[in-house]
C-alpha cells in the first residue's frame, strides 16, 4: 500500500512537471521566442512607450520577428526597450531601420514595428540601438477627438442661438418679404455697371491722350517734343519775370517819392510845396501824371494780353495758386 502511494506521488510529480514544461513551451512558442534557435538583441529608445509591456510582439515590415525582452528607464524623458529578434531576420534589418510603437488593431496590445529605410546602410549588429519614429497613438487621437467634439458642441450651440435670433428677427423677415428690394438691388447693380463703363471709357481716353502725347501729337505733345517752342516759352517766362522785377522797383521808387512829397507838404517850405503854389508848374505836373497813367494802363493791357497767351497761361495760373496758398 505504501509502495503504491509513493508511486502515485512520483507519477503526479512527473505529470505536473510535464505540464509545466508544456505550458512554458507553449508560452515561448506563442511569443515567438526562439528557444531552440538563435537570436540577437536590438534596442530602441523612446520618450514614451504608450503602455508597451514585456513579451509584446516585435514585427519587421508587418511580419512577426521577435518579442520585447526588457523595458528600462534611462532618465525622466528616455525609456529603453530591448528586443529579442529571430536570427533568421538579422540579415534584413539594417542600422538605419526605424522603430515605432503601434497597436494590434484598434484596441489590441501594443506592438513594436521595425520598418526598413530606403537608404543604404550596413546590417544591424547585436545590441545595436536603432532610430525611433514617433507615430500618432490612440490616446492622442482620442484626446484630439474629445477636444474636437467639445468645439463642435460650442459651435452647434452658437449656431442654434444664431438661428433662433434669425427666426425671431422681425426686421430681417420684413426685408426678405419686401418685393421692391430685389428691384432696388438690381437697379443699384445696373448703376454700378454704368459707372464702371464710364470709368473704362475715361481710362481709355486718358490712355489715348498719354499715347498721343508720347508720340508728339497734339498741343501738349508739341510742347514736350519741340525744343524750339520750349526755349521760346522759357525766354518769355524770363521776360515776364524781368518785367515784374522792374515793376517792383518802379513801385518802390514811387513810394519813396510820395513819402518825400508828404514830408515837403507838411513842412510848407519845401520844394514840393512851392511847386504846388506855382500854377504853371502844377499844370505841367498834371500833364506828366496823365501821361504816366496812360503808360501804366497800356502796360496793364499788355500784361493781361500776356496772361491770356497760350504759352504763358499756365505760368500765371500757377502764380495765382501760389498767392492763394
């Protein structure tokens, strides 16, 4: 009886050990651990592993190539992931391959993806650190989607309030119900169209004038192109300026004379006072003044004629504008 009990215990222990070995073998096979084959290690460093755990799958170009062996924290912003890769895949993975963390389906486990680079590079060695690429993860997508939903709620509330105001706006509906509004708008656009046509016509005429002037045609073109006419115009302006200066000098002398006469008259014993008492001299002086007045009138007529001359008209208009300012 005792021997049978011992045999049963041995048999139970053997069966238990066999089951443990079977379970471990199934686990390693399920995780693609090359328990009986060769393997090598690769590393990658991330700022966040997004829920990656030991034992998660590693894929190369979408094909199962190994599993995550270890996850260690290097610093407060850097996490290192160690991957065990099948030896058969080693001849395809190069040093410039990109490593990223993804998901197996929408809500599945995390997975490490190794993507080849199109640029040439040597093959990766054991324990090499590969480059990493940050991809959009599900958490960030959900956070962005939640923010977008909140914005849509705010927009919909604003739109609802706007539509409510529009529906309750008596002025708006009065405008929409006004049958004469469309005709008024149509007339307004017609007036705008006519104004545009007038502007185009004016622009065309102005362009024609500019072209004509550039070609030397017309009065303005002749003045700009004909150097002889320009010289004559310049000479006439110089003469007018000289005449104006002479008139200013004459006016100054006359003022001085009048002042002297007033002083003599006030003294009653000056030359002017004596001349005024002499009737013969008075008559001669009156005749002289009449001659001066006639000469001044003739000069004034000559100046008016010069002002209406087409060569000097623009100059005198410019002088008048300067006096006004």
